[in-house]
């Protein structure tokens, strides 16, 4: 970084600016900033160094079973050497080759998941506003350099350590750095002496958050030279926590691991007892067979495949504007049972147009649509027109938005509610020019808690006044008089009630309402202007603003309801406006449309709120802290809650929700940081689309579990029954005839081939399966539901036993002896036929795995990748059976057409049996 010679804490800001060669009014030039970035590096904390390839390979091999397998291969090699090193030690070499193949696949999967995580990190990069070339620019925080002028506002994440040179009511939450939970008020004055971090009130630090006010600061430290950089190594250790699903899958793989190892041991012991091995190589063969079976059938690869499925799903979500920050959240999204959403901008278009103005004297209307200041202010009464002009003028001054015409299009910056006044002013002749002649002296900004804002202005004549606008019910509390026919009249309770009923009339038409008030007497000095000055105002009237619902919102709400998900609207707006929009969008019905308001939430006890939250779907006049209570109440009921937010004060509720969702467009950096998902388009429909994607991901996880576990079950059972029944099916005799001492249904290398080669493609392909059936047709998954449930076990067992039956039948069929006599083949050919049948069984089984209840023929052609994987499986099998050197390696022999035909026909039983089971169970449940 560029070293400043001046102490950033004790120095004067002009000295600091000079030493960093920056003009604080202009900021750095883009060119200079780029040069500094090039020279001093990006504003990043040193992450963990990338794991070298050799370490990743070692990690892949660092599995007890794989080590055992390699050890067995080594023993086999040794036996071959001891026996005179005749020929090639095929078995051992094949084992090593298959292990290498698996390491390659494993590393490929790992890097795919890592790529997805990196892409997400890229999409959710923190941003900062800086002054460069005299212009405000939004840049990636990583591009900040020393000397940059940071522009700070509410909700910003501070991107680097910086010395303030301007601050107005700037408050910064520094808990991330100092642990201090209350925000610190900042000011630019130099500090002397050795000041602890928590007391450096003229500095802002990377990683902290602006909770209110505004400020400007010169960046004095970036990257590892920041305070947080000093402790970054401590923070680095935040690992992603495993989700319940991951834990369950881990648990299942461990349990199955033990079962499979036990069965493998039983098989080895049975062979040893029944077939009494004679030579060392017999023992080695048995050992290799047992270990191969264990390696093949123990599903230790599940967690890895899980990350890949999640990663690919997350990528699909991002394409739909829903950026999930952590892979795990994608799966949680699928189980959301309540979506709590803001109204403005999420359910509505956030395109505000003032349509009506109501004052004590009557009603005026404004024509025109959108932000174009084209239209007429009309009323039958001149008094109303005069009052409306005064109201619009005040509303347009107590305002932080800008309205610009860019190439013929009217565009706004800032709050759309504010912008609506700027548009409306343009519709009242001469008013817009008048406004430009006033000067803003001070303000108290709008916040969701206060629900109002005010400014202190001086007009062309030199008169100073307070102008305020806000939620009418709130604003009236700050008024003591009301404007009636140009006169100030005392605001008694009757009048107040009358004004509020005017407001209700507007809200019943779904208008968003805003009151406007002024005061021209008893004016404070600008430097003393604060909230306490917002009193004794003169109420002018109220505007009715339309903010049309988003066309797609009603459809998305209907879809959410169909999916058993409750939609709860939480808004700062008026209860009636909220109720009306909630009704129009189908969130509540005409019969049951109760609305709970902020102060009722405040008054309710935890238990009461929990009880109420069961039924209430509309909350109005809510402040951000109420959101947290609503989340807690819903979670206490066992709901999985998704909650949207945009402001800095929404962050705690978003953190507490199961899925915090930040608005990508209107959301602050702090909210985005606290959220698990960022909505690129602020649109409610995108949340529902993401939930749908989450459910598809979860379904796909079930699909590959069903597939892999059924396949493994089939292999284990085939081996087990093959060994147990070898006398019955004629295997023993065939072995005798072939002069081999051990009668094995399948060879170790063949078992490895099935699991580690032909199974891999279909498993991955089924993990990215498109939606089958209607994922939004069911209720959300309960957190108590097991992933591998009864239905899944039934599929696994049915398929497993069918596979074993089909394979043993094939064996018996082609062997001369056994139950069905008449076969004429030798042991190698028969084994090849069984091996092929088992591979085909797996390829049929992947079709079953796509649904536990729906026929495999439902959308059978929709997953092209799956068909590719199946085709590849067939090609590989033909290769391993027909190519001479692979025959040597895997102990196979060429098959004739009859073998292939029978293998295909019999293995298809796996499909038919499961189809039958699905048909039966759908009949019984109907
Ligand atoms: P949501 O919470 O669904 O986004 P909202 O925009 O109505 O809805 P807030 O922004 O908290 O919620 O606003 C609450 C109330 O404050 C509004 O109903 C309005 O009456 C008033 N208000 C909103 N914006 C402004 C503003 N810029 N100036 C003055 N008052 C405002």
C-alpha cells in the first residue's frame, strides 16, 4: 500500500490527503487508482493458499478402504512375484488402474464444486462507493486503493480502513472488529495519544457496517494492512457447517459401510470354509474379492456427489437471478414452509405514481403514468389546487431522489416514493422552477423506524421553514395544526379522526399514502436541527400513490400456496393498503384478512405472538425489529422461514431466518452480507422459482441415493447368494470342470469395474435430472423427515433382490449343471454373462431411481445426459467384454448374441418389477 507519512488518527485530514496525493473533492483519477491497484495489489485478505494437486490426490486416497484395496493389490503382486513372476499380474494392475480412475473422477468432482463456490463468491462480491474523477462510482471493494475517497451511507459495508474527513450523524457498528454491540458515533476530529481501536472515532474500519448517517473518508489501509487483516488469520477458520442432510448422508454411509464390510467378511469366511483355499494365491484372491466388494459397495463417495449436485443446482438458481451464497442453503430453500416478504418492490413494481391529493378542502387528481412529469393537476376547487401545490412543493423538497431525462426516458435515482413527488411537481405549472430556488440547510433522513423525514429549507425570499413528509398516521402525531382554506386551524381529536378517515379511504383503494406538513415559525438554527424539531407542524394533506402489483407475483403466490408454503407479507405500509394488496395478490382471502400492526407485535408476549403468527399473513406498519420477532415466532412453531429484507436494520432478522434473502437492487451491502441468498431482480417470483429449484435439487439427491444404494445392494446380494448357493446353481461343478479351485460368481476386478466405472456416469447424470412430476405439488419436507425413508428402502430392497435373482438366474441358465440344466458354457463365459447382466441391471435401475412413485416412462427422454451415460455404460461394457486386452484384464470372454439378448431381457426385469411395485402402491394409496 501507499504509505502515508502522516498518522491517520492524529493527523489533520488535509495533511493525510496531501501525503496520499489525493484531492478530496475529486478523489483519485481512475488512472491513478488503477496504477495503485497494480502496484500495491487488491484489497483482499490473504485467503488460504490453494491446496496443491498432490495433497488433493493424497486426500482422495486417504480412505481406509482404498488403502486396504491397494494393500491387497500389493499382496497380490507379492504373491505373483513369489510364484515366479509368470505372465502379467493382471488383477493387481487393474485394481491400481481403477483406483487411479476414481481419483481422477474424485478430483474432477471436487473442482467442479469448488468452481461453483468461486463463481458464487464472484457474484456476491462486496461493493463500495468511491469518488473518482469527481464522480461517485460503485466499485468492487477489492479494487479500493489507499487514497481513495470512500462515500459512506446507511447500510454500507466499510471496504477498507479509512480516515473520516466528513461525517454527519455517522454511526458505525464495529462488533465484527471490537465485539462492541452498540454502534459508535464517528466524527472527523484528530485524536491524540495512543487510542484503542474501539475509541478511534475518526476512523472507519474494513468489515464494519454503517448503521446510520453519512460520511466521507480517505482510505489509509487496504488488504492485509487493515485492522481486520491483522486478525484475519483468526477469522479464517469459519468453516461451512454441515446441514442436517449432509450429516444424515454421512451417517448412512458410515452405517452402510459397516454392514457392507460385515457382509464382505461373511462372504470371505464362507468361501474360505466351503472351498478350503489351498494356495497362497487362493487366499490373496479371496482377500482381494472381499476388499473390492467393500470398496465398491461402501457408499463413501456420497458426500462428494452431494456437493456436486448442490453446486450444479446452485448454478441453475443463479441463472434465474437467485444467487445463493453457500451451497448448503440451496437445499434448505427447498424445505421452506413460510416465505415472509416485503411488499414494496418485491410484490409490487416499486414504480410510484401520485394519483390523488386530499386536503381539508377537498380532492384533486393527477393524470399520467410512470415517472414522466406529464399530466394535469385537476380539481373542481381552486382552494384544493392551491393547497395541493403547497403540498407537492413541500413533498418535493423534503426529498432525496433525483429525476432525470436520459435520451427521452425518465429515470430516477433514490427512493421511488420520493421520486413520485418530483414527477408530480412537474405536473403543476411553474412549481418545478420554484423548487430550484430553495436551499436545503439541514435534514433528518427517512428511516423505516421513523416512517417520516423532514428538511430545513430557505426559499428565494429568504424565509426558512421545516418541510416534512411521512406515513400520515405517524406525521399527524407531530402536527398541532391543519391547513384549512389557507388558514392554520388547531388540530383537535375530531379533526384528526376526520383526516385519518380520508387516509383510510385512500388506503382502501390500495393507495400507498403519504402525509405532508410544514412549519414556518419558531425555526431552529441549521446546526441544531434534529428529530426534536419535528413538532407543532401544520398538516397540509395526504397523497394517494399507486404502486401496481407485479404481474408475476399473484401467479408465484398461487404456486407457493399449492406447494404448501405460506406467504406472509411484512410491510411498513398502512394496514389497509397492505390488506388490499394482500387480497388482490391472493395472500389472504376476502373472508380471512386480518392484519397485525407493529405496535400489536410489540405488546404481544412471545407465546401470544407464536399463537397469532399461526394465522396472520399480513403485518403492517412494521419496524425492522418486529421482523426478528416474527421469524422467532414462526420458527418456534417448527416452520422453515425464508425472509426478505433490504435495509441495514433487517440484517438481524435475515441472519435469524433459515434463509435470509437480500434484495440485489435496493438492498444495502450489510443486508446482502447477512443474507444467505441475494435476489438479483428483487422479485418475489424469483424466490418461488428458487424454492422450486431447491426442491428439484433435493429430489435429485434422493434420486442418486436411490440409484447408488440399490446398485450396491444388488451387487452385495448377488455375491452373497452366489457364494451361498454356488452348489445349487452349478457354480461349484463349473469351477471343478475349469480346474480352478475357487468358484467365484464374479471377480474382484469386475466388481470394481461396475461400481467405479460404469456406475459413475449414470449417478452424476441422475443428480442433474430435470424436474419429474410436480415438485410444487407436495407440502414442504419436514425437517424431521428422513431423506432415506421407508419408500426409498423399499425401492432399494426390491431392486437389490431383483438384481441378485436375475444374476443368479443368468448363471444357472448358462451353466451345464444347476437347477436349470442345459447350459453349455464355461465358467469364464458364464461369469462374463453375469457381469454383463449386472451392469445392465444397474443401467435399468437408474431409470427406476428417477422417482419413487412415478413410472420410469414419465418424461423418460427428458434427461439427455442420462441417456448419454447409459449409452456410454453399454459401450464400455461391450468394450470390456469384446476387446482382447480388456478381456485379459477383467477375466471376461466374448459373448454371442444370445448372451447379450438374454442379459438385456433378464436385466430389464429390474425395471418391470419396480414398475409393478409403483403401480400397486399407487392403486392402494388411491
Ligand atoms: P415494505 O416494508 O414492504 O418495503 P414500505 O416501503 O411501505 O414497505 P417503509 O419503507 O418502512 O415500508 O415505509 C413505511 C412508511 O413510511 C410508508 O408506508 C410511507 O408512509 C412512509 N414512507 C416511505 N417512504 C418514505 C419517504 N421516502 N419519505 C417519507 N415517508 C416515507
